[in-house]
C-alpha cells in the first residue's frame, strides 16, 4: 500500500473548507444582531411585536396606503396635509411633498409590517395601523421627524407621547410644514370668525386655573380657556400641577367662542404640548 503524506498546506485547506460554513453562519448572526440593535436605537416608537405582514400596492397620500389585497391603511396617530386631487394647486402646503416622500421611500409590492391599536377600523372602513418597513423603519415617526405630518390622536393613542416628542423636535427646528406660516400656532389675539368650529392650534402662557361646572379650565394669557372634563382629568396628571403656571404651551382642538371667551375642550393630553421642555 502506498502511503501518501499530505502537506501542511493541504491540511490547512481541508480545515478551512470545514470551517467556512461555520464562519459564514457566525458572520451572518453577528451582522443580523448589529442591524437589529442599530434599528432599535434609531427608532423611538417601537412595538414589542407586529400583528400582520402585508404588501404595498399604492401610495394614496402622506398618511394613506393601498395594499395588494385591496385594503386601505390609514397611518394612525398622524395627519399629513390634505391633497386636492381635483385641483392639485389647491392642496395644503407640503401635501404633495409628504406623498412624494412615501412614493420614493417605498416600492410597489414591498412588504410592510402592521401594528394595531385598540380600534382597528375607522368610520370609512380603512384599516388603522402603525406601519413599519421590514428593516424596522416606522413610517409615522419618519414623517413626523421630517415635518411632513402632525400628530393627531383619535381613540388610538399607543404612541402618543413618543409622537409628541418627535413632533416637538421638528417644530423647534422648523422642519417641513413647521417652516410654513399656515401651520404656525397662533396667539388668541390672532383668532378670527373664520376659526370658529374649526380645529386649530393656540399658543400662550398658563396664567391660571378655574374649576367651573363639569370642567377644569386652564387659562392662557388671561383670556383663552382650555376645558378639561373632570372625568378625563386623571389622564392629565403629568400636566396639571402648580408648576404649569407661567409655562408656555400649545393647545389644539376645535375652537369655540362662548360667553365672550375663546375656548376649546381637551379630552386627551396630546392636545396640550408643553413648550418649556427640559
């Protein structure tokens, strides 16, 4: 029998061949963990899990998507400016920019992950969801970061505090729509009859409190009244304290004029944003 002595180089080649799949597996695992950690650190408003994976068919506007199965998905927790499809030139400022951003960001047929809140459908039958890409990017959060949408809570409020912080940063930096005068929060002296019974934003300094009827009234600049229903007051525990006096705030809601006073009713703490942030 012929005894062949294999060279050390041949032995090293055999070992490398056996080790290659293991090295590749370790590399992929480490890379995957790195990507997950990076995404987790980049996104602030992250759920513990997702409820459904879907495929994108069409971007309708800055806060509405059409899925392959025909469903319409409304991005909850935010409002992007409205597009006038009949007369595009009449669209609200930054409406087209919000839609174009999503069209560039997403690909038709792309898989998206949905996370649902308490209420899954709106009155128009649209699916209400927080929407994420497969790489973990949160569409609502990105739109708020870029100033292409505003926060708006209607029943579903899982991420309202997170969204509020993201929006306030965009406001402070005057990004996107926050650079446009149409979206500037106004003082009470700037309000007109055109604002009656419309959703608006008012800025001012807290000058007092008043308990009257079924509401606790927060008074701005001694002339604008924010009514908080007593049954909802526990929701505002992080806001309603004596330290709130002389604090600058932005209040949002439907504006009324009653008993010679401008006022709005706040049923959710997202309607009052503190401007003197630490």
